[in-house]
């Protein structure tokens, strides 16, 4: 049996009060639509998944282009029934289709498979995935022939429920399976006789029952799976649910997560057994962390790979880089994209790296910037060292051989090469290549002047001392003032 999956992703999501298309909002580190596609492509190949796009169609397609799915454009959004009408020609060759919502990110592939298998076993024209949440208010209710029957009589919206029907907790999820022939033979029976003047796919249940077709329902094992979000607040609730589920999965695999409610772990993150994750850590994107690592509080790791036995101390930022086994980072190290930190290497507090290879056992423990550099094994980088890699137009490389000692406060003006075993004296500005095993000193020669400081202090003290006034000069000035006063009186 050939199945296609159609994902509804054309709506605006106006209740979010956002300019961004609803399905592009993210939870768990991915767009809502990407989560649904990920589940769908575990059931059918990507070429059998058709995403109905409309509002901001270009942006939606660009966001999920890497998934390999197909697209159908619903130029005018006139409801879910109209969306299915637009894919009619695209899915004509399939015997059955599954219809999913692009804003239901918690839906699991196992649930989609159950829906598919139940639909086939029941030989139904339409199968509805339902759920029974604690509070069903606001949802359309699924009415069965009897409590034990799989067959559905109708789906009744909240406003149309009688007092008796309102006691029913089973709701319509908006996720369906259809026999393609039965669906398209009757889809033109849909009308716009509703508040919004749209074609609702939900109404196909009543249409098909009226035509004598079999319509059945299967309840999802968890009501949480079929939850969508109409507000940012509701979306963040889904985000919290997904991240906690990710944390639980990792803990079940042997990962220790202290205070998991404080961590931010994306759904695509992988962590090995016996790794410890402390509170307030963020693991983002497709990060992979090996076994027996420790990630200390306030560190942020994004799209990076850490091998086994890595220690990340507090407050480190690691992005799009590879940290090899036994390395030690931080605290407060910044590992920027393209960095390769070798085995047992140390990158210490307030050290920044960018597009470098740091060899096995090499150390840069304090207050340094290392960019566009190839650094061999067993190298010691002193505090305050920088690679001056940018000349205002181009990024230039620095190459440091094995076993090199770089003294503190050294500036390596690229392009430059320091040979194996060389020493660079502290405070040097290195603008020429340093041969292997050489000592490079590039600073002004020190001059000592004995007694200069003592003489200087005496000079300063003398300058600050106030001058003494002559008594004779003072008396002379007073006499002049008295004569001047007498002259003024006579006038």
C-alpha cells in the first residue's frame, strides 16, 4: 500500500501576534514544522511527504529545504479542506494519505504508524486520531456509535455540543488517514457554511458517513502528543514539555542531569553515559557529548562535538568546534567556530580560540586570543598571548611547532611560523619566522639607572613644599596698603 503524508503548513497563526509564520516558531531548538517532518520521514521517505505552504511560503521552504520533502502551494488560504484540494494532483498516485498538522511538534512516529496500521486493518475511508485530555473544552468532540465501537458518527464543534455531548472527553486532533479514492470522490461536498467561511477537512467525517463510507477513530496513547499552540505562552509550554522529555531520555541512558528543569537541552542533542550536566547548562543544536564528561554550570555548547572524558568548567561557550578526549576547558573559555582542541589540551580562563588546531597536551591557560593558528603538541602559551591574524584585509595564519614555549604577553604577527622546540621571550612582538630550537627576543633592551628613583622622589617632595615669605617684604606691602587707604579717605 502506497502512503503519502500531507503536512498542513500554510496558515498565518494570527493569534500568536507574530510576523513570522506559525510553523517557523521554534521549540526544542527546531521549527515546529521540522519536528513534524522528522516524525513523518520515519514512516515514509521524504519524497512521499508533501508540505502545503502558503503564508511566507518561501521562508518556510527555505527553513526545511534540507529535509528533502516536497511542497504544494496553497496560494489562497481557504481552510484545511481547501488545502487538501490543492494537493489532489500531487497525491493522485497514492492509495492512502495521512494528514498531519505542521504545528503539532510532539507527535511521535510510533503514533503515526499506529494510525496508519489501524486505518488499513479497519479498511476505513477515514480514520481520525483522537485524544482524551483532562480538559477538552474548546475542542471538537468525536461521537462514536457506542463506547466500544471504533466507528464514528460525527465530529461536533464545541459551540454546537448539547449538554450530554459535552460530557464526552474524546477530541479530534486534526490528524487523519484517508482512502485517497473515497476522499477525492467526495471532497467537493464540503461547504463554507461556517463562521469563517472556510472549507474544513473535519467535515469530511460527516460527508463520508452520509455517503455510507466507514469512518473510525483511534485514541492516541498520550493527549500531550497532539497538542498544538495558539499563543506564545502555549508554545513555551510545549517547549518545556519537549525539553523535559529529552532530559528524561538522556537520564534513562545513564546521563546525570542535576536540576533538569534549569537546563536547556535541544531535541537533537546526544550525550554519552556517565556524563554529568550541572544546573543552568545549555546544550543546543546537534551537539554531541561523549561519555564520562562533566559540563559545569552556565556553559553553552552549540553544534559542537566533545569526545570522552572532557571537563568543561563554568561559563564556557563552545560553538561549532571539536574537543578531543581528556581536554580541559575554562572557566570562561570561548571556543569559536572551527576550533579543534586536541587530546588532554588545556584552554583556560578568558582564553578565546577561533579556527585553530591546538595539539595534544598543549596549554593556553590564561587571557589569550588564538585565531587562524596551527599549534603543535606540548606547546605552552603564556598569559596575554595573541595571534595578530587580521591585517585589515585578510586573515593570516600562525604556525607553532611542537614543544614550543611562548612567553607571556607575546604578539605573533601573522603570517608567521615558530619552529619546533623554540622559545619566545615574554613581551615579544614576533613578526618574523623563528627557527626550530631558537630563542626569539623582540623587545627593547632594559636599562637600569642606579639611584634615579630616590632622586626623583626628593625632587617631587621639594616641588610640593610652599615657599617662605620674607618679613621685610610683608611689612613693605602693608605700609603701601595703609597709605593707599588714607589717600582714598581724603578724596
